[in-house]
C-alpha cells in the first residue's frame, strides 16, 4: 500500500477537508488534479482553487487542465498513478481517463447512495422534507465510478446521525467531508489489496439532485416558514438565501445570514442588504420606514 501512487482529483472545500484527513494519516497523494485558476471576488483577481492552494502548501505536484484532452492524458500518465480518487472535482472525467489506473477510480460522494445522486447532495439533503430539530441520518459513500452519474458499485459506506437537523450547508459539508476522509483512509488499503469488493447499488431506490443556480436561494416572506428556513440553512455559503424588497421603485436583494424557527414561525435574525454591511434584521426594518 505504501508504494501505491494516488492521484487526487478535487476542487472545492469538501475536497480540502478530505485531503486534510488523508494528510493526518500520512496518506498524501502523489499528484493533485484540480480546476485551473479563476477570476474571483470584486477585483476579479485570478485565484487558485482551494485544492490548488492546499497542494502548494503540501508541496504536491499539480495539474490544472482546462481540457481533459490527449495532451493532458500524456502529462497525467507520466506520473504512473495506480489509483485515482475523485471528490468534488467539478467536471465529468471521460472513461479513457477513468480506466488508466491499475486499481480504478474511486469517488467520495457525500450521501448514502443510491439516495441523492448528482451535483448537490449536501444542499439537497437539507432541503428535503424532514422533521426540523430532531436527529437525522446522513452519510458518505465511496464508489467505483462507471459511465453514469453516481451509479457505480459501492466500495464502502458510513452513516452518521446529525442531532439537530437541519445543519447549515457548511456544517454538513464539514461533517461529511471529515467522515468521508476517514472512511477513505481506511478503505484505500483494503481496496488496493483486494480485501473488499464493490457491490452494485439498488438502482430502483435511486433519487436525484439538481444543479443549483444563483437564483436557487430566493425565498418569499409569505412562503412556508419551514421551507424558507431550510433554504436559509442549505444556502449559507452559496448561492445564499435572499428575498427581494422594493424601495423607491427598485427591487433590491437582501441576503439572510441567520434565522430560526419560533413555534413554527420563521424569525429572521441577520441580513446583508444589497450594497451594505451585515446587520440585525430589526435594524434593517427600521431603515425601511
């Protein structure tokens, strides 16, 4: 196992959480593949992905391809990696690449597959119609990737009970990223040595998520309170939950950063009005008069 060269594919925050767990156990990848630098922030400064920054900090070689073409495959193959791990990479990786490593390509997916296949399992889990304030089960799956989205056979899976559902999106990402990283560290040597085998998913019970957009976080103050609360929790980092208010004949966006339910009624605590700093919702309402 110590001689197995691993290429880790990831881009977002949950990828970093998983990498941290791998590093803690001394299981550093030989190569990291991540998205190329992008313009970010108001100043549109070209910035590396969170995984790219992590790789630099840990002195791990990095590939940041715009296209997964033949040139990239040549550069990738030169590293001689025997196992690929994909966790929130952000692109569909073609079969010609998935089949390169001797031990295949494993994916860390933050749901209990076959439930919540697709691009937004964490946010979608929070948005589901489940009881608020009670314990709820979540989990992660490590699967062998095939030609369909989150369809491949399961290699390992672990459940966890979240005591006070729903958590914020960033909180659930941290919980499941940590759980997934620890499970991955235990699973890799067993998988590489052939001790464990993959098991086909129960495709008849599959459920699917949809890709979130910048408009997915919009709420309406006359909507169902619990539904709005779930959206505020799910979209705490992106795209952020918001409502529109009209002032002086112009619609402005108000981001909701904190809220709670009081006897089933939504109570908004803190907001960020468009073009202003975060404030108490009561202060915002006074300014609207």
